[in-house]
């Protein structure tokens, strides 16, 4: 059965909302909710539409006055609600208690044992009660100071967003369930939520649990929430009260179905949802949670979704209540108004996935973040008890339980030690430079390279330059390399990288005249290889000056060969500007770490790029320009068709001719030999001063 408006729903054009446009908060976008009621499960299932169908009749606001829930207590704080026998009656882990009390600013920083908050891990509930002084609805019963006082003193903070990155079985989804129930409890105790927040009369407030699929949202977030809810003495009592009033007045005041909760008299609803942006947008929420945000980018473990868009849609839906709460705090000094909460929890997949970025980003003052391995959160699981998992697959176990992800979720090089082994610290980046923004005559700022210095060339060696030309989004990377006939290895001589800034792209012609041309003039550069098509002008210019230049698109076979060279230590990198252990530490901030450190950035990129089977692509939130420029050079240094040019050179620092060819000649990718190339060869060799 289809409800009215279904045809319009099918007309995508009418429903189209521009992702990027900043739509005003729609009072209730649920007018768009049309549904096929035969759907009761799956990603397109929307329980709220079902609820709404039954309630589309005019809302009778008198139901607010029908129910007197004054006899049912409001919990004094998060901990009393969770552990209190008349509320949820569960025992959270001490770490969960710490997060709850800090998140809701529910303890007195002056009357609490100053050490306990940091020590919370395996204490008994009694010990926690003895040493922690909780606030009672925002007021300390001992010193009588309020939450607002402590916030002003900088001892507590108002949070409304949680970013929790922790290992599997750490208890993070239990924390979300506890907090969601607490939130529902507090909102049910508001006499009239839409009036309280100054909304349209009878406007519905949503609690939504989101995961990568509807099924996963149901399993990992909805079910733990419902299990606690169903067993909670407080909610049982509350619903009994509604039964009483319902039969008294002959109306149904609430519904508790497997897939949703609906409180008609308060206009509150709770349900799980798939990550459908259309459904996430527009509604007004008092709580939402996303599970496994670190896995939203599409690997074998998950479908591809844009985590930033999902978060943005949800965040906007919280704005109405958040603004109202802010006003209540600032102008009315109401320090116990329940805020709209966004709780994101996930295990990490890679160092720059969404959850790791959220946890590291400290620019949002209302975000509470934690990042813990399983054994530091759940006192019932020790590191030792996971030993067999660590033996089986150390990288996965470190990621899944240690919450310590590799730089890439689909690594091109999975073991960083392999990369450490190809670093030869007796080499350094053989050039130095500055980047400066320059205003042109039309007042457009562009980035130019300044003060470019480089080491002198080795005699008797033919060099190769690989170039990756990003324009607005990517960096411009130039990598100079040669083949060391003694080591039979590709040696990286110099890297230049210019990264564009916001509104300030890289000035291409200057990169060419200030970097590529001087290098070609001073080094015996036998070949310049470009990655991108837009570099056609430079290619022609180089050819005109007698330097062979070509454009080449790296293929997956090329990357396989390059990986083989890395594993066999036949590609050598100079010492990075930053200690290797720092580079592979996932808690380091990417942008800060790689700034003005091109070798560090190259190493990071090699570890962060994703090998997707048919192609090797950028890592999550990481550039790949230097990596690609480097690979272009390596590819041609070992190419059979170029072996006479590159592999006959001298060994490092000495002149040594004809030291043989690279072993295992079959590794070179086959390449069409063209006449023009053979002709060009003469001129290249002619230019080589040997
Ligand atoms: Zn106190």
C-alpha cells in the first residue's frame, strides 16, 4: 500500500536538496515522509513515518495536562540514573562512569577526591560513591556551588558531543545506551518539551541511532538501548502510569514497538536508522549517535559513505535545541537544561579516518573525546587475554583492540618496518627552499618557490625527475632520483613539495622555471616524467630544449613492481626530517607533522596510500603527490627500455661505468619501443657528460 505523495517522492527533482547549501532548519521536514508500509525492516525502513501515519490527526495539546508524572523522580545526575535501583539499575564500568560524570559535568571538582577521576578503572561502586561528590541537578550538596560556577572557574565544561575511539568490547556502545536512556528520562520529565525549547507546539523531537546499515544500527546501538530500557524499573513505572491515564481518558499515550518508542504526550520518538541523509536531515533531534564512524569510507568491511555528510546532517538536526539551551544558560542561568547530545563511537580503521580526526581535533570546546584500548576501558579484559589474537594478526589486533590503527586501512605496505629498512640516513633531502605567496597583477595570490638551493650533481650519472602536478587541491611534487649501479638500487636525491593553501594555488609556471629548469640545467636529467595531462605545456617546453619528457599514468602492475623493490630494499629513501617512530604514531596530527618536511611526508604517504586491488589511491585525508612523483621515477629507473640510460651510471660519489644491469630483468614493465624514442636516445646520451 502506498500513501499519498508517493509519486512526488519518486520524482527526485522535487526532493532534491543541495548537499552544500545551508538550508534553514526546517521546522518539520517530515512532510516529505511517505512510505510503503509493507517495509518493516532494512535501510529504507523508517519507523517514524509509521508512527506519524497513526498520529497525523491534529495534535491535541491537552494531553500534556492529562498526565501528572510528579510522583516519578528525576535522577539527580547521570550516575544516579544508571546505578540507582529505581532508575536503570545497572552497574557501569568505572571508566564509563568517568565519561558520564565528565560529559554531563555532574561532579563537584572541589569536593571530589582530586585523584579519583584519573584513576577510575576497577574501583567498586561504593568506593566511587565515597570518593566522588556528584552534583544534584547541577548543585553540589556539600559546598552548594553550581555547575555554572565551576564552568566559569574553568573546572567543568558544558559538553554536548562525544567522540569516543576505543577497542572492540571496550563497552563504548553500552555507554551510548546508558546515556541515551538518561537523555530520554530527562526529556520525559520536562513538562512540555516543545514549550520548554520554544518550538512549534507539538513538534516531535527525535532520538536516532545510526550505523552504516539499518541492521547494524539495530544490533549495536538500538538493542543495548532497548535492553536497558526494557529492564529499567523507572521506565516500567513510567509506562504503567501512562497506561493508567490512557485507560482513564481512552487514548493511547505511548507505543513501545520492537523498532521504535513513541511518547505521544511529550512528542518524543526513538529509533534506529540507516545512514540515509534524506531521513537524517530536517528533523529536530535531542539525541543521536553514530556507530563505527571510523569505517564509513568503504572497504571490504563496509559500504562507501561519506562520514562528514552524515555527521553534518545529524549535527544540524541538533542545532535548534542546542541554541535554546545555550540561551537558557546564558540569559536565564539555567545550568541544568538538558542539551541535545551527539555521541560518536567507533573503533579506528586508519590514522586519518573520521573518528581519529574527531578525537584529535581539539578546536570544538563542546566535544568530549576519549581514545583508549579495550583493556584500559573494560576492567574485565586484560591485554594478556587477547594474546592469541595479537599472535594471529598483530596489525589487526592492534587496530581492533589497541585502538591503534595503521596509517592505511588497505595498506600498500602493511609493515612500517619494511619502510624503516629502506631509509639510509647517510642521505638527506638534497635541496632546500621556501614557499611564498605572491600577488599577481590581478591581485590573485599564488604560491611560488623561493631560495631554491640544491646539492651538486654526481658526475657520470643520469638522473630522472618525476613530477605530480596538483593545482588547487593537491601539492606540486618534484622528485629527483638516480640509479646506483653499485647498490643496484634507486636512490632518492631530492624532493620539492609545495602544498596549496586555501585560496592560494600553486603557481605552475614558477615551479617549472624555478625548480624543474634549474635541476635540468645542473643535473644530467635523461628523462622527466609527468603524471597528469595538464602538464602538456611543460612536456613540450622540455622537449624543445632537448630533454626527453613524457606523461605516464601509473598502473597497478607498476605499483606491484615498486612494492617488490621496496621489499627487496632496491629503492632507498634519505633520512626523514622527523624520527621514524613519530611518523608512524597515529596520534600525531597529520598536517602539522608533514608541514615543510617532504621526506617525512613521502614516508607517510607510502604508508597511507590504499591498495584497492585494481588501483593504488590516496589514503584517507592524506595527499599522495610525492608518492606518485617518486613512483614515476622508480618505474622508469628500472624499466628495461631505459636500462642503458639509467643503470650504467657510476656508484655513489665515484665514477664507475658499466657496472652491469639490475638483476631479475623481468621486473621491468614491457613498453613499446618507438622510433622517436630511439632517435631521442642519441641526443640524451650525447648530453650526458661522462
Ligand atoms: Zn562541592
